[in-house]
């Protein structure tokens, strides 16, 4: 009998209400558990709190109540600096709008986490990983170009490489195909899951498109998770 | 730090036009105060150095400023004339070395300074070529004069005419260049030096012409005993040559011949004190300490500069506010970029550092540009002004 993979993400009785908001929105997650290596799709209607949930897991936002454990670390109990270091070392983030810096080359964009975090060391191993990721993503010939010279799909591949270059345990993807046509979106999702699987990374991906669900190990409806849809 | 610098530089290089505008704004604001300060400092130093190298200055009563500016820098209005008798009196005291100065004429726009050969030694001037003047009509030119007029020993230079409407004016004197001074970085570089007697020839106090006894009847107005009055038909020589040098002579009492100043180098402190005391009660001459006069002039200049400095401060404040506005607008535009960096694990302090470096690079480049511009101005201003 094979031992089940350990739990990577664990939320317990989490509640989050934006500070300064009108109080109408509150995200409540009684419980959530995702195992290491799992590829999970997160679904939900607009405004239901999918991005907020990703931000809580990434330690960008802090819950008012409850516990969020990622790779065994209680994210909410860390100091700002510790949380930032934890995010750098353990989590890769893919944004819907790519969020590439136009003034940097593709290679520099991918290596951006190393430029902005003194804790990360940009050594030969990292450069080798950059080459591998670029080759696997089919963007090697674009490494010296600026993002504006790339297509939307290529830009999202660059963003994906940036999320994976630090070899994170967890990839959080916030509607990575939202700005792509169907064919490109399919390529990007396949690439993301393939790259993550090849590196043993867990994926939690927000999506509206149910077409991709068969590609994931499982999917979670946020409304079902929070009880809002009940 | 290296990475933050790289990111800052990449951003500035990408937004080239915006960066250039910012750099130029900083440079334009900084250029004028830096240049004015540099120029005032340089001019002050040069003026004072020249003044300090002259212990005392004797001149006719009148404007002290005109006297010092004319005698030391060969510029400004020609001061009241001092008679040769005053020079002779001073020289006879045996308390100081006295060097006559007669500066009022010009050649091709450069000051012609009548003096003695002692002047070169007193000023420590070296010769790049040729020798000091020895004869009437010979000239030694400063380094800048030689460079701009393409003169060398053996060349010639015409003195400028005064006013075209002056019917009594003298014809220009053609001077022969016998020496060129080495560059000294002083007003001597832009002057033409002649013997004081040559300057008097330009005044018409001395001249050369055909022998009166050999003059034709229509060149003679009348004759009484051995005195012959020549008419205007007699042609005066416009150049002193070995052939006609003997015909040059001076009319009038040499004691009344004019000088504009006398450079006075007392032999010792006691002599200096005695001379100062003596000329304190003198009515026909004044003895000045050039340093005091120049410091007085610089006092006016520095007072004016204070107004300019106040203006520069206001402009700088306006520029800083403008930069602050640019930074604030930039921060607003780049909020999303900053958020991305934060989400990727960048500390807020690092983001601030990157933005600070961008601003510092712009300000730094602007200041470097302003310094370079100011250096160019300092080099070129003396040629233009």
C-alpha cells in the first residue's frame, strides 16, 4: 500500500474580511486540504473570493481568524519578513494579466524573483533551470526580447517560467488563461501542469473554464467550500 | 544593491524620453548656480591673484576702480593721466621699483600697454619666442594675441585708430613684433606691450618725418633762424624702421608726458609705509593698494550674487517640487508594478530603494551634466565675455 502524499495546504476555520471595506464581503473557509503534488482547480463565480483565497494561502493577506498551514508552516503566525521569505522560497504565482515588467527582457523577467530578493542566490543552477524552463516552454529564442515583442500566449509562458524558476513547492495560478484564446489557453494549462508535474509542484489554479477540469486531479467549488452556495 | 541598481537602470533606459527630460530639468536648474559660482570663484581668484602681485599702484586722482582695472587688467575706462614728473619723483625716492604704465591705445581690439622692459620681469612673464622690445615701434604680444592674430616675431601689427570723426587723429602706427609671451593665464595674454615712448608716438607726442632742412618749399610754412614750421603736406612716417628711426623725435616737455599708472614695488615694508604716508597728503597723485580696491569691487559682485543665489534657491525648490510631483504621478502609474514585485516577495523597502535609485540616477546625471556644462562655460566664458 502506497502512503498518501503529505498535506501541503491546510486551512482551518479561516475567516477574512477586507479592512476598510463596506463589510458586505467576508470569506469563510471552514476547512480545506490539498496534498503535495496535487493539481487542483478552484472554481467560483466572480467576486466569490477565489483571488482572496490565493492571497491568504500566499501570505499576501492575513486572515482575521483561523489557521493557514502551507508546507507545515502557519503562515499567519510569521512576521512580515518571514512571510515574504517563505513566499519567495515556497510559492510561485501566475497572474491573469501576466504582470511582466516591460522594461526588462524576457530572461530578466523570469529571473525577477532573484533580483528583488536578496535571500535568493542567482547561481549557475538557477541559470540552468531558466534554460530548461525556457526550452520546455518554447521561449528560448525570445529570452533577449522585451515582453511587448511577444504574443499573449508567449507572455503567459514567460510568467509561468517566472513562477517556476525558484523551484517552488506550490504554484498559485489566478486565472492564467483569462486573457488567452482557447487554443493558447489550452497550451498554457498543459504546459503549467506538465512543468509542475515534472518538478513535483502542487498547483492550485483559479479558473472559470470547466473545459480544463479533466486535466486537474480534482476541482473545488469555492461556494461549496465556504457554504455560500448552499 | 546591484540588482536594485540594474532594475532602476533598466527602467530609466526603457523610458528614455522621460528620463532625458528629468535629467535635463535637473541639469538646467543646477547649471546656472554651479556655473555662476564657478565663474565668480575663478574670476575672484584671478582678480585677487593679479592684485596681490602688485604691491602698490600710483595714479592720478580720480576713480580708484578705473585706475586699478586699467593698470592691472587693461580694461575699463582710461583713468586720468599722471605726468611723467610724478613717475620721476617716485623713482627718485629710491624706496621702490617703479614701472610706468600707459594703457589707452588698442591694436585689433587688444590693449596696447606702454611700459618698460622691467614689466616682464616684475610679472614673471616668460618669452615663448623672440625678445623684449628694444627700439621704438617694436612690440611684444601676449600669448592670446599671438594665437588669435597669428603673430610671431617678425610680424607686424597696426594700432587702432581712435574716432573716424576726429580730424586731429593720428594715423595708425605699424608695430613690428619682436617677441611673443608664453601663456600666463593673466590679462597679459591679451595685451600688446610696447615701450612707453612708442605709445606716446601713437598719441602724436612724438613723430618722424623727412628732415625739415631737406623739405621742399611747399612743405614749409615758414622759417625763422633755425626754426622751421612744416606744413601738413609733410608725410609723417607710420612705421619706425632702421632707416627712419633717427628722424623720430618728441615735442614738448617730457615731464608732462602722460602715464595712466605706475606699478610700485617697495623695496621693504618700511619703504612701503613711508610711501603710503607720503601719498596720503599728495594732491596730484594717489597711491593705492590694489588688493583693497579689488576686494571692494568683489564685495559689490558678491552682494549681487547673493540675490542671484536667492533666485537659484527658489528655482531649485520649484524643481524639487516638480520632481516630487513626477515621482508621485510615477508611483501612481506604477502601483501595479510595485504590487507585482511585492507579491513576488520583494520587500516594500526594496521597492522604495529601486525608485530612490531611479531618482538618484536622474539627479546624479543631471548634476554631472550641469557640472560639465559649467566647466565648459568656465573655459569658454573668458573667450566670449
